[in-house]
């Protein structure tokens, strides 16, 4: 089944069952009804619109509710049975598992898997499944039916008693359930080539073809993609037969190879030069030039053979373009990507922004990264804030002040092929770890392993955004942010920036305003600001944003005192045009007008 799996719970009891099922269904997410389900990867408020959106996005849906409820919710968006994703209903007590739609796209198989976990029986009603104990148009993992449009006619004839000849490689079919004859008109065959099936022949394609690729540094993506495509076309290889793109680990960060894998939607794996050199006796075109350059006699042919396994030969030897090479091998069985102990994944470092601390303020993108990474790195308190996404990831705890050690650990893990979350509060690109990641990379030699992983920055709600939203719209016009910490920036530089920002009449956000050691910087900033703006200028002190201890204090610049503030606070100071509103309810708001009224006039 290729669909992403979403377990939908709309009651507290359903949420408990979802939590039991999730560890058994690799890569699944729990989507829970807000206010009813306490723990979920994503929360929703309107079940109808949310479930319909999942269905339209081709997600496999496991709804923990009555079948009738799920049918009524999904009815307006049901389409062609050949396109419907899996839709399964499970009773809240876990005793009944009913595949409603997508039986031929994984729902039956998934229902049986769930039923085994729950120690119950799945209600499978598909005729071919019941007669032949197999879903002929939904073969097991590693196989694809190449001609599903011919399935209906083929199965009708088989159910009517026509004999079938089945290739011996199709071991997942219970052949005793079929009437068989060597000269049967109906056939089930295996092939890696395109367009081999028809109404009398179901063509099953094993995912067993490996494409090896090599290229010079900075080869264009277009050249590599065109070489692979031309090689596939000349060999008449079915796209569904191709299981991976492989190369040497020195090319982990090669843009052309990564973009080629993305273009063909293929996993990408790598081998070290020693593993590739061990394939030399099997190569059709060993190269002394390549050996002198990187330490092995071939890349494209060697990597394809290393992934395909022993006792196989190339089905397409090395093909060349001006700056790239490509070769193809076929494994004896469908390849399970993670069962080759010598292949390496490209690591991925996600620099994850949690926002100010509230789960509701964390982006879905950040939640997805936290849920699907293998390792978490960060300040211990930040790791605790992400606890709702904890599915057994390896935690690497660090204290405050160990920022560089955190980044180095995260890069080290990612360079080993792991998927890593470096967890930051607020926005990782604003006074946080993002810049340090790139600074560490900037200081490396070009051949360092830390260049190998992919790096993705995930933005978050910064403290200044959260403070502004909680207090009104004080950032409605030009603003500046200044950290008052002199640990990393000389105080003389900070003082110049305060003077310039005050003179420029910016709204100001002060980060790190006060600490036990630093008690004079904010007082200095207040003194400078009072030279350029009135003492009645609005000030907002926001503390512990997004947490239970959150406090928002409104005051004026004249009344601002150091004793009011600690390191868990951010201070916003208005410009000369910022205003305070006192509502009839007693509520206060601060805003800075942009001038839209003048535009309207």
C-alpha cells in the first residue's frame, strides 16, 4: 500500500485505541477531534471537512467510529473505485474491522493486519479475496500489477472456472486455490518490462531493478535525468520495477543525483568506495581513471551490483553521456531497501522551530518533522516541549550555553545518514540555532562529512510575533529587534544599534533584556529612547508566551523598570505613533497604525 495512513479518532475512547494502533502501523499519524482526543499528531475541529480533505488527498483513512458515520462523512467525495484510497472503519472497542472502500488498493490487506493486532476478524467481502485468498489487483509489498484495467475481465473468467497458468516466482499466490493448466489461456506472469499484460494475462512487476549512476561534480541535473530516462527507455524497463537510484557516498550532496532521484520519485542510497571496489570482478567496464580519482574501479555499475546482491549480473552495462554514467542491475527478488546492510541513506537535518511553547502555535510542518525523525538534539527543556511527538526517538540532551555542541552533534548524526531534529524555541532563524548551523558549515573544509546531509530550516512563530499578537498589533509598522546580551556581541555595538533604532523611530523588540549578571543594559536603552520619544510611549512586557504562566503587562516607557523583567521575557517598545486603546471591558490593546486611513482618503 502506497498511501499514507491516518488514524482518525473523534472520541476519547477512540483516541485510546488509536494510540494502541499507531506503533503497529509504520509511519501512521493520529488526527484527533479537538477537545475530545487528548493526544494526536494533528487536531481538527470539523470532522466532515477534515476527513473529506484526507480522502481527496489520497490518504489511507482508518476511522475509529461506526461504519455509517464514516460513510455519511465521506459520501460526497467518493469517486471511481479504481482511484479510491483505503477507507476502514473500526469500532471503538476494537472488535470489528470493516474495509469500506479501497479494497483493491490496500484496505483489505491493511484491515487484516489491524485485525491481527486487535485479535479479531476483518470483514472482507471482496469476491476474489475470498475465493483465491489473495487480492489479485493489490499484490504484496514489492510487486505491482502492470495492467489493472484488465483485472475485471481476467477475474471474471477465473471465477467462472477458466484454468490459470501462474509463474513460479509469484509465490504469494495460493496456487492451490486456482484451477491450473500449463496451456491455460489465462496467465499470471512476472516481468520487468512495459506493456506485457492483456485481458488474459496479468503482468506482475517485481520492484527489483536498481539504477546505478555517477557523474562529475556539478553536472547539470538535466543531463543526468536524460541519461537515466534514455537508458530506461532503450531497455523497455517499467517504471514500477525500479526500486532505487544508487551511487557512491562521495556524491551524497551532488545536486544532479538528488534531483534525479526526486524526478523519478525513487529512494536514493549510497555505498562507500571500499564496498564498490569489492564489486570490481563483476564490472563490465572497470576504469583505472575512476580508481585513481576516488579509489574504486567504477560507480554506476558497481553501485547497481552492490544493491542488487550477489549472483546477479548487469542487465544494462555502463551508458555514458558527456559527464555522467548509468547502469542497471536486477535483484533476484523484490528489494527491501533497508535490508542491505552496506547501503547508506543521505542524512537529513531539520532545524525545527517550536514557536513560543504552545503546541497550538507549532506549525504542522514542524510537528511532522518531529514525529518522523530518528534523533532529537536540543536543550532539555525544548525536548520536553515536543513530548507529544515522542515516538521513541533517541534524545540528545544539552544544557544552556552548549549551543555549538548541540549543532555539532546534530550535524554529526545527520552525516551518519540519520534523520535529525535540532529543536529550537521561537523561530530557529531569529536569535537561535539556524545561523550557527550555517556558520559551522561555512568553517569546514569542502571534503568534510558534514557537507553530506540535506538541511531544512522550519520556521516558527517568534517571541516578538507572539508578544505582538497577544497585545494587539504593535508591529503594524517598521520595527527592529535588538538582543541586549553582550555574551556574543560587544556592548559598544549594541549601544550603537539602540541609538540608531531610537533615532529612526522604529518599534523595538528587546530580546534577552535582563539576566542575573546583566541589569544595566535595559536601563541604558530606556534612557536613550527617552531622548527621542515621549515617556507615554506604550510598552509591552510578554513573559512565558504560550505557556500556562503567560503574563502580558502594559505600561509606558517612563514606568519601565528593570526589576519587572527576566530572561523569560521579551520587551516591545512602541514608536512615536504607537497607541494604546482602553476598551470598555477594561482590556488594553497596543497598535502602531500603518496609514491605511490616508490611503483610503
